C-alpha cells in the first residue's frame, strides 16, 4: 500500500509535463528520462528485441534520451491529450511500484504483467516490437 502512495506522489511531483499539444501531436518532458536510460543501460541480459505496449490509436512514440522528451503522434479521433497523459502517469506508477517491490531486471514477463494490469484497468493496448541494441 505504501508503495502505491510513494509511486503516485513521485509521479505527481516529478512525472511528466506537457511541452506542446495540438490535436494528433503531443510533446512531453519526462523528468525520469535520464534515470530510465541509465537503468536500461545497466540491463546486461536484456534481449536484442522486446515487446512493449502503447495505447491503441498512438501512431508513434519517439523518446529522445538526451533531452528526456517524447513526441507522440496519435489519432485525434480516438484519443486526446487527457487519455494519453492518464495512461502515461498510470504506466509510470506501475513501473515505480514494480521497482519498489525489488525488481532489478527488466524482463518480458514484467513488461507483460504491467500491460496486463493496464488492460484490466480499461486501457486498450497494442503490442509492438522495440529493438534494445544499437
């Protein structure tokens, strides 16, 4: 229970901020971007490809680890800024909770578990392949 409160507080204090938004296009700053990049670089046993999940209706999700900014291009007839921000905040909370529970390695099982929880909460997700090596 405490892990959930800490995760929610962290996301609200440091989480994600909208930089620019027009229907179909959203640019955000992800304040945990540098830490996420560091964490991923430490994952020595990460496979060359993993499957991630995005909201149905998102066409592209481009993260720049140097600036910690994300450009999201989406179908404005299916989603809006509020939908996307709610999903990202909840996703971030679940990731923080998972790490607070002692998970030190990213695995497909952990990613699938988080996606399963989001699906149970009513988020429509699509699976996509992501390369993890240069």
